[in-house]
C-alpha cells in the first residue's frame, strides 16, 4: 500500500476547494502531493500547464527548457513577464510557480531534451507533458514514455487550432500509432512562421493540465485512445477515436525501436523551437553584406513571406512570391540573374533556396536572419516582429 504524505493545516486550507470534491478529497490531494510531473517546454503550452499543476499541489514538477524569455513570447507565454525578459525560461517559470505555491518542489533542467539525457531526466516522474512545437522532441518524448512505461500528455497548437491527447502505450495507442512518420521538412509551418492566437495555448495547455491531474489522481476518463480537436474560430470541440497500431515500430507486437534514436535525422529538422534560419556559409548573405551589394550590383530581391506580412515591414524593390507559390512560379525567375531570398527570420527563405537549388538555380542567396536582421543591422526604422 502506497503511503502518501500528510497535509499540513495550511495545505488543507489552501486546497480546501479540492477537498470538497468527492473524486479528489483528502486522499486525492495527498496523492497529488506525493506525485510528480515533467513539463517539457515552458513556452505557450508549458506556461498554463506549469501554473495549474503548481496551483493544484503536484508535489514535484520538473521543467525542461534551454531558451530565454523574449519580448515576442509575452503575447501567449503567461508564466513569464516583462521583468523576466532575458532570463532563463526555467528560472522565470520556477519563480512564478513558487510564488503561486511555495509548498511544492520545482526542479529545473536548463538544457535541451535530447536522446542523451531524456531517459535520465524522465525516469523519476509519474507523467510527462509535451509542451514543445517541433517534431523531433515530440517523437523523442513519445519514445521515452513508451520505453519507461509512462503516460504522455500531448498538445499542439497552430493559429486557431489545437489538439490534445493522452498517449499511454500500456493502455492504448502512442504518438507513433497516429503518426508513424513525421511530415516532410517544411510542410508544416511552426507557430513562429504561421502565428498563433495568444489565448489558444492557454486553452490547450489548461486541457493538458486537466488530463495530467486526472491521470495522477486516477479519476475520470482521460483522453487515452481519443484525439481532441479544437478550433477557436468556430468554438468547436471534436473527437477522433484512435486505435493501437499492432505494427507500431515502438509499441507494436514486434517493436523495431528499442532505444532512443537520432530524432533530428529522423525528422529532417532541428530539434529546437528557435526560428532563425541559415542556409549555410556558402548560401547565406548577411544584411550588412546585402546592403553593400545592393548599391553596386543588380540583385533581384524575392520576399517569400505571406502578403499580409508586408503590412508589418517590407524592403523597397522586393517582389513578393509566397513560399507556397514559389514552385509554380519558377518561370518568373531568371537563373542567370542574382537572386536574394528573404522572409521574416530566414527559415522559410532557406526552404525557398533549397527549392531553387533543386531546380538548377545557382546564383541565389538567403538573407540570414531575414528582414528582422535587416531591421536590426541596416534599417532600424523597420519593426522587428
């Protein structure tokens, strides 16, 4: 029989609204105090997850992140604030969580979640909550949970849409059962490229926190074998039933994956959330170099951002061919002319450069850091977004 820690008089007062719920009660609150959760990512999703788990009294909460707080985070990452810009996200989050509830233990891991450290970090936690927005870390988190026999509370967001599920290979499908292979690199834009309604991660992250608490308490019907689909514009909730794939490479009847792999190689994209893109030294051009070249050479500037982004900032003389249209409009470009591609930060223009190189273009460059780098290095009258 598991012996859960007792509650002090102060904790009984703090959690009194939980104690009044028959499904939680005193025993459930003691169970939460003796439980642990690992939150992977302290950004849009991780913010509400971490805050609500802290407020609920989960005894030990781990935070994994290696980024620092940036002003552009504050539109949605509500655990951070203006006063913590430039601070490590895990430390900023830890301070806020302990302000909400000083009676819990918050363990921080200021490092990327990788194949080298993931099993060690995750081993001592009861449940993992995926608050990332890149495919390598999603597959890594899934595989760690399957190998360690732990539930994975999954969430994803984009613009107005969100998804939530609980992947638990012991009782249902895992993430690989639903997505055996990652999408081709560049097919699915990140939130940094496509944007996200600021309140959306609050909605999805709160649902993730709810599922994590249900799992820890052993109450209700968690989203095992179900994928919740949410659309903020329609205010609609839909559910898709999921089945365990007997041929799943990690949780199926004859698993091929028995240890962690190279997830960046598997997905073909970097395993981090940063948006700055580089095509490599041979194909990049800095903003300062481009400014000097433009005054001397005949260079064709191609802006591969979406048309509405031109209302935020634009380069004089640049032509707009959105990345999604570029393949069908290659006939408009002259391979004999020097071309410089750019976007917001260099990520989409790097993919555009790869497309042009594949079509035989060679006199082409990528503006490293995008128009934001131009605003920073050349023209401070332009906003950075």
